[in-house]
């Protein structure tokens, strides 16, 4: 019996189960306290990050408007802070302050976070304060808007899409110019585009327009007599003249996708006036599937079916005041965008008026919009308003917006497409002459232009000579076109605001996208 008691005492001595339970209980309380504190601190860090975002947004917004009064700056900062930081649950916005000067904007924001677990340590709330400082940059801006003015921009109505584009573009102008009407630091240009780009009829005599018939494009679609030019031919109509559009350059130099300076010694580098030929028909309107019949074909001497295929190939020298372009909008300016390029200007009234005056019509040839957007920024002819590449005090920005894919249609009888800046598909400038692959060819030209625009131009690969923004607008289902525009844009890592491609599915969202772009390209920098 005694041995049994001794054995039991020995087992009790070696039994650790109760001790383990005691140790677990001792350590559980501080462990739970650490977890609880960690939860409150993680919420603190989350609130702080949201406050930082709100302060940055407010400072950037105020920084873009150098002429705000103190009250206006406070109101604008408050609106941006409340939009980016909302009172939720246990966190509350307590106060903020904004102090703008000529050179910088300082914003301080204070919020209070009620604790959940730290209350056991008598910490009922945590104060969260952040400050941010944004320096106003002194660099000058040169911005060109290449905007889709095609007929689809007014479908289902102009009010649904096109008018909202005008509003959004003018809001960008307001943000960049601020209260200035004439700016020493901002220039903005506009390139409306559809099937072609309009340089303006005032460019006759510029030296880079082919007025002497030096380019082979002059006789590509019209049998001009020796010594005649397209400008001379269109001048013989009594009720219509040259509308200002030009053809895309062609030739082995690939001049359509470059900024090659026009050279009178090389005719293919010049820009040929746009002239859409008359197409087969009765003379009273389109017929036989053709889209641009405006000359009475029965007046052609010795008229036959072959001559009727393109009437002006045969009557270039015979057009008189009796043979009129009677079917507007058909005629020699068919598929020509109505409004001309507005070169870079430092006058807010001029650029705003040009945007408001835009008119939508025609099909979509994106590469011409891109090419002329680039030329409008370039320091070399045809436009010379731009500063030299490499100027450390100037940022160049090109913004491209389109609501559709490249499209000139693979139809229109024997021409196999609508007439556009690239002529007819049958001429072979946009893929096979049978009209197939026109979109693919125009997409390839678009991609090449994007790369050429983004390429180094001043010999310093570490600088961005042109920032390229792209916007796909209301393009639901056009995945291929959206991907093309996404690849076209300057990469996010090199883009002001870390975003250069915008997909805007709804017209109501366009103003927000333009405002975001404007704030990025203001070259403001956060120097917290």
C-alpha cells in the first residue's frame, strides 16, 4: 500500500498538464492585447493613407488654379478632401487647412479615429494628421488635342456624345489656362479628324502644299491635262471650292507616318489638296452602290460604261460652270472634316472657339489625326509654333480621342472603299486593292505612328519628348481598337499622373477623364 502511494506521488510530480494550462492562460492575455492593438493600428494606417490621398488631390486641384482667392482655394480643397475621404464608422474628419502661394500649395488634414481595443489601455481615440506640399512647376505646356469628328460622334445624337466632348475639352482648357486669357506658359492646339484632316484654305501659298502638281497623287484618280492641278480643277466649279483637306503622303519613304519636312525637290514629301472624284451614277444622286455622284455623267462626250466608272477621269478639262457639285455633302470635299486645324495658341478664347465650332461627319482614319497632331507639336514645317525638342522648360503633350475603329468601308463599287485621305482602297495605299484588310492596314499605320511619336527626338533617351495620351470613348465591344489605343499611349511609368490611356465607356465620364489628364500634365509634383 505504501508503495502505491509513493508511485502516485511520483506521477503527480511529473504531471505537466496543469502547468501548461496555467502558462497558456498567462500568455493569452498579452497575446490578445497585441492582436487588439494591431487591429487598431492597422485601421490607423488605413485612415492615414486615405487622408494622404485626399490631401494630395486637394493640393493638386488648388495648384492648377493659381489665381484663386483664399476662400475659393479653401472651398476647392474642401470639396476634393471630402470626395476622397468620407466619414465612415469610427473615423471622422476634424479639420483641414490650405495655404497657397505663388510657388506652392500646402494642405494639412486632421481626422480622429475612435479606437476599439485600445480603450482598455485608456486610449479612446487616435489623432491622424497629414500634410502635403505641391510645388507649382514653371515648365511651359504645349498640348494638342486630336479629336474624332466622325459621323458616329453624333449617333444616336450629337447631344449624347459630341457635345459632351466639346464640354470636356473646354474644361481641360480652363484647367490649364486657369484665369488667364493670354498665357505665357500654356499653348493648346486642335486637330479635328475624320476621313481626312483639314489644314485650312488659307494655307495656299504656304510653300509645303503641292500647288504645282509635283506629287504623283495629283493624277492618281483624275486624268488631269498637262499643266493642270487639282486646285485648278476644283476652282472651275461655280458653287464649291477646295475645302481645305489634304491627302496622306505616300511613297517609299513612308511619309504618311513621319514628320518629314516638306521638300520641293521631293514631290512625295509635299501635301496634296484633297479632291474626291465623281463616282458612277445618273447625275441625279448616288446609284449602283456608289456614295459620291455629283457630276451629270450624261454630259461626258462619248459617254459609256467604262467612262462612267469615274467620270472626272475623263472630263477634268471639260468641267465648266454648267457642271456643278449639286448633291451636298457629296462633291470633291466628300469625307473631308469641316473644321480646320487650330495651330498652337496661347489665347484661351481662340482654342475654346475652335473646340466649340467642331462639326461631326465622315468615316474614321485615325492615323491622319495622329500624324497631324504630331506635326502641330513639331518645331519644323508644316507647323512651326512648337518649341524645339529637348527644351527643358517645355512639355509637349498629344491627346488622341476616338469613339471607333479605323473604318473606310470595304465597299463602294469598283473603288472598294470610301474616298479618304488615303484615296480609294483600289489605289493600294491601305492594303490589297480589293478593299480587304483596310482596317488592318490603317491599324498598322496607327501603331507605327504611335511608336514614332514616342521615339527619342533630341538625342536624350532619358527624357520624354512627347507624352502621348489616348482615350477610347464609348467603344463597347471594340476590344481590338481599345488594345490598339492602350498600346499607343505613353507607358504609365513614364506618364504624368501614372496614366496615359483612358477607357471612357459613358459620355458622362468624359469630363472626369479630361480633368484627370489636365491635373497630370500640369507637371505638379508632390514634395511631402
